[in-house]
C-alpha cells in the first residue's frame, strides 16, 4: 500500500528525465550544422542526471573511439558514443579548413589553426680536425720553428761563405774535426752552428746581460749528430777564456750518456785548454756559467727527482742584493768570506752586486740580466706547454729536423704538426722488423734470427735483469759484442710500451747515416696494442712483419732440450 505513491513519484521523475533528455537531444540536433556531421565534442550531463547517464565517462568514450573507430556503439544509454572524436590533429585542421571555405561569415567560422613554426633539428657541430686540436695551446715559437731537411749535408772544405756552418769555425776546430774523420756537417749542425757562433763579435761575447741570447729547442732524430751541434760551439766560445770556471753545464739522463758526451768533448776540445768534468753532486754550481745544455730533454723533464730543474734554474739567476749587503758594501765593512763570489776574469755582470766592493757605476737605464743560454735537445721533443714553461725560456727558437715520410717536399706547417702529434722522425737508413710469437718461444725466435742473419754484433733490450741473464746463457756472442760502440743490429726482446721508448731504442742503431736493423719481438697478447701504437704514430707500414715457421722452432726446441739434458 505504501509503495504506490513512491512508484507514482518515480514514474513522474522518470518522465521528467525523459522529457529533459528529449529536449537536450533536440537542442543538440539544432546545434549541429549538418546531419551526421562530426563535431568532436563530448557533452557531459549535469549533476542531477541519473546513474545510467554516468556510464558515459570521457575516458571510456575515448578508449572506445580509439580502439574501434569504424564500429560505433548505438545503444540508447550511450548516445555520445556515436560522436566520433577526431583521431588526429591534422584531421581537425582539415575540418576547420573545410568549415572556413563553406561558411564565408568570418564570425562563425573557427579561425584556422596556425601551424607551429618548425625549428631545425639539433645537429652536432663538426668535430675539429686532428691538426686543429694538435695546434691548440701549442707554443707560438714551435709553430714558427725553423724546419731543417735531414738529408742536408755540408762539406766543410767548400764552406767558406758567410753564413755557412763551416765558415764560423776556427781553423783549430776544423783541423781537429778533420783529424777525427769529420769532413762534413750534418743537418742539425748546419742549422745550429751559424746560430750559436754568429759572425758579429758583439754577439760572440760570453756574457750579454744587456742583450741576452735566445734559448733554443731542437728536435732531431736519433743519431743525427746533436751532441756535436752543441759541443763545437761550447768549445769554440769557452776556449778563449783564461780563468778556469764552471761555464757550461750539460744535463743528461744516464751515466752512460754522461760518459759518451764527455768523451766527445774531450776529443773535440783536445789542445784547447779546457777542463771537462762530470758532476758528482759534491761541488756547488758556481755563478759563472754561460750555457746550460739539456740533452735527452724529454726524458729529463719526465723525471723530477731532487727538483733538479728548479735547483739548476735558481743557480743560473743572481740572488737579489739585500739592503744590508749594499750598506756594508758602501761602508766597506763586508768581508770577502760572506760572499760566495770571488774574482773571476769576467764575471757575469748580473752577479756584480755579490762582489765584496761597491758596484761600479753604469748607465742607469742598463738592465743587467743573467745571460745564461739554455739549449734543449731531444729526438722526441715534448710539446707539453707545462713542461716547456717550467724551463723558463727566453724568446726560444725552435729547430725541427724532420721530413714527412709520405711527401718529399716538407713544408713547415706539416712538419711542426708532426712534432705536435708525436709523429717522430726515424733515420732514413733504419730498417725495422717485428716478429709476433708465443711468449714461451721468444728465446728460440731470437736464437733463430741471430743465426739465420749471421749476426755477430747486436744490442738487445729486455725488461728485466732475469731475462738478460737467461739470454746471456743462450748467446755467447752477446759477451763479445759488449765492447763494441756501434751496433748494426738492435733487438727489442721485450716490446716497448710507448712510442718514445721505441724511438730511443731503435735509435741505438742506424746512427750517423749508417745502415742498421731493429727487430721487435712481440708476444701474441701484446700484438694488438703494439700495432695500434704504431698505427697512431703513422709508422706501422714502416715495420716489416717477419714470420718464423713453427717447424723450425720445434726443431730448435728439441735440440735445446737435448743439450740441456746432456
Ligand atoms: N758531422 C759528422 N760527421 C760524421 N759523424 C758524425 C757527425 N756528427 C756526428 N757524428 C757521429 O754520429 C754519431 C751520433 O751522434 P750523436 O750521438 O751526437 O747523435 P744524437 O743526435 O745525439 O743521437 P741521440 O739522440 O740518439 O743521442 C756519433 O758517433 C758521432 O760521432
């Protein structure tokens, strides 16, 4: 009984709802420009609509539209599903264009969607070339280097013209060199001698504190005659001195090299009244030096033991005169013992204030600078700006003895680039070989090579004393060759791990224009690294790969075992 009014009210409400629904549908139809035209708009009913209307959730509609665009649902409860949403923005814009053309009234037509400006896609900038990178941060003096062709040779007999390397040598020096069998000057010597021994007498002065000489850096291949290039000028300049003082200091990385260079100086300076000594660290470095030579510079600069460079450079600079000393000097109360500087024949004027008497007057504008000239030599000259800066060069001049292997006409820029990118120059007379083999078979390979090529004179590099000891047992020829100064053959029994080391090792042969062979035994596991290193230095094609047949090695192995057992 009580349910009746409820049913009636429900029916009324339903009727109201259906009426409103009908009205809405009618409005919607009127709002549509054409029957069946898609608007892409999904309407939502107001809050007072029944639960059935809530079925039309926008997300669901979109989902249906996207998945089944061709099969729309026509159920009465979800009328909006008949309305298709535009799938793509392009479609919408096409429709918009259509509307614009069909309906000329500007107020009613939707304005066309402005296309977004298209921005160019981001692209990577071109990578800088290897040469551009190599030149970055390079010392300008190196870029302006004087490039010398290694093939240049100058005979001393016909070099009498002004500017010729031979012409700047004294008669005594020419005679001495001739006695030593040196009749021509090598490329590095032809470039350096006129620079270090100028014809102008003012520039020949030992001390030039008002116009100090330029420092020099030399990059020249191994065995190209760098030692004579500085030994000759030092002897020529110092042989005119009367009082014995330490005037030139040559810094070398090993004792062997010290002995070698000392012998060269003794041979060239014979009869010139010069004393040549080797530094043992017991004597202080006096203030009178005029030249500082750093040979094998890259190796020395790689070592910083005992701060050798800082100490030596400090010794080449005069200490500042303290006010106390100046006063004592003026009053004449200072004792000579307080000063380390005694009475040389010609004291570097930069050190004058250390003398135990007042400084004699000179022009006030005269700037007295130390004039110690630095000469730097290397076959693998560093381009590291930090290392070069640590040498405190004064207006340096670079000499690069280099020829590009692929082009005979060597131009300055490319030669400097080769130095900068560590593409080193090797002697023209050097032949290089490599053998890739198993680690265990290396001694046999070496043994075979020595006997196959009838080698009687060779220098062998190993990485440890144990390896050397083992090889000494195997090769009695090694002992015989120890006394020889020139090795026609060089073997890297253990392959070097960096290019600079390789250059210096193979450079022990093919020196001074003589023929020489360098062999490198590469273990199988090192082969890839070694080849990449050579390829990066553009040198791989210069090394000939040799093969030793397994059959030969097996036979050698059997013989060795038999000898060992017996
Ligand atoms: N003008 C020359 N004529 C003949 N022989 C020379 C001449 N100059 C140098 N030599 C000889 O060449 C050899 C190599 O010279 P030097 O030791 O000076 O080479 P280097 O360039 O210093 O090599 P490295 O960088 O490997 O030390 C020496 O035996 C030297 O006597």
